C-alpha cells in the first residue's frame, strides 16, 4: 500500500498533468475562436458586397421594367 507521501505525489502529478492539459485545450480553443472570428468577419464583408451588388442590380431591373412599361403603353396607344 502506498504511503501518504506517494499518494500525495500521485495527486500532485495528476493535478499538474490536468493543469497542463487544460491549458493546452484552452489555448487550442482560443486559437480556434480567433480563426472563426476572422472567417466570420470576412464572410460578413463578402455578404455586404453581395448585398450591394444585388441592390444595384435590383435598381437596374426596376429601371428597365419602368422603361418597358412605357414602351408598352406607347405601343398600345399606336394600336
């Protein structure tokens, strides 16, 4: 049966091992969160660009629709 010193040594070793593993896991999670944050910010910038482009295309489409409606009215008046 291990002595009190040996048992205490085992507990101290296990605690040190746990602390080391916990710190490593914490650093890994912090790194991953940093990467995810960067990817998210980049994605948001891209989505904003897509939204701007879509808004511009929507305006052009509305302009074309208005012009086509005017042309149709003129054609209807001729007939």
